[in-house]
């Protein structure tokens, strides 16, 4: 199944200068998958590997009526991803200001950090949505085989009990092996989506008590 919700007015330059970036429509779909029948009011929704901030921006945009989320993102790439994330946030903020009467949104906060050592309190996040790094343009599979377990362990620390995580990657075996064997996660749903010809796995899991 192809993911697609439509283009966004603020995201035409989301991939500028980068070799790999999630499309805005894909980011929006992951967010909707995560928040469906899940979030409480004022939920903190984290993308701890946010790249150019597509998922945090779509999290902010998904708020409707009096519903509010607190979108938070973080990234380690200070040379390419963070500067582009700042540009995307500025573009999104301009859009929101121009449409103030229609939509009132919280602009995402973006931090510089290492996903294996998040500067967040334990049990401080309600939902985590992450497009995990994969593919030759991001690095080698051997890198992700080492990084994924460390990242998942840190996600388990910062998310509250019964919190929800949505993870996407083409590295299906590494993802499912780590999550299914962990005492911290209960797998709720697994979907497979077409990402420009590559089959990606989207996993939804809940944090155990």
C-alpha cells in the first residue's frame, strides 16, 4: 500500500541538501497511525531521530479543535539535518501565523542530542514516532544493527508505562528481533508499506507497565 496524504505548503524544501528524507505525506501517515485512539490531552509526542523535523511538524499540524500535543524532536546531525529542520520550522511557523484564525498550533521544539543518551526524564513522553535510519544513503546495516538496540532501550526509559511507539524501517528482521525479545514492549500491529519501491515495516508497540 502506498502512503500518501498530500503535499504541505511549508515543506517544499524539506529535502534540500540532504541525501535521505521522509516525505511529508509519509510523516503525516505515521503520526496518524500513532495517535489513532491513543493520545490523551496534552500528550508529549517525541521523534528522537527527527532529521529535518517532518514528523514533529506533522504532529503539530494534526491537532484539531481544542486538542493539543507537545511535539518534540531531536537529531545528532548538526551540519545538514538541524539547519534544514530550523528552516522547515520557520516555514511552518509562517504558515501557521498566516492562518491563525483557522488553526492554533504549538511549534515543535528541536534539540541537538544523541539518541542513545537522551536528556529527558524517565517516563516523560507519551508517544514516540520515529523514521529509523536505513538504506545505503544513511549508512551501513552494521551501524544500525548496533544502534537500534541502544536507541530502543533509551526510548523505553523515557516513555511512560503503556505509552505507544511507532517505528518505521526497511530493516525488518533487526526491528522485529529487538522489539519482540524485549521485556519493555508489546507489539500491537505491524504494517508493510511501499516507500518508493522499497518495502518498509511500520511497527506499533505499547510500553509494558
